[in-house]
């Protein structure tokens, strides 16, 4: 497997951090915008898109602020790759944004960012932040 590169992308979201957190931290919330089907058993999550299924472990979370999922292999062992969804709130303006950290092959970073843009567009639609 070739090495992937880490990248970050930020999206302004017109939402309260508390509401947004529900959509990034729960299987039902994630299923509304991130994947077609999201199931969890304890700390392990299964994400399904069309004919693809990926497994991840909820590596860390901070209520109202962030969640981090580590991709796992077929033996449920952590891989070195993860994605993190972090809620940022400007102290002065109270503007809220979602910072996404993810990994992609070097030549697929732009494509991966476009996928996130589409998914976050769905998220904004679901929470009425258009």
C-alpha cells in the first residue's frame, strides 16, 4: 500500500456546535450525510457506501468538539490512517466551522476534498445550514 498524505479542509457551518456534534458523533447522525448506512458495536463503526464497506474505531471524542475515527483492518487492528471531525467556534463572532482531517493518495487529494465537499453539502442541507 502506498503512503497517503494528510490534509485538512474547513467548512463554515451555520449551526450550533451542540447540534452539529450530534451529526458527527452518532451512527444515526452520520448516516444522514456521511455514509449510506452506519452501524456501531461499542467503539467499532461500520460505514457503507453503495457496495463498499469500511470499518473504523472511535479512537477519541470530546463532547461538543471533535470525534476521531481510526480505520481498522479485517482483524479490527488500527491502521495508521484516520479521519477527524472537529468543530471550531470563533470566540468573538461565534461563527462555527467543521475542520476535517483525512488522508488520501497524493494524486487523489483534490478528488477526496471534492467528496468531502459533497458530503458536507449534504450535512448542511440536513441541518438547514444553507
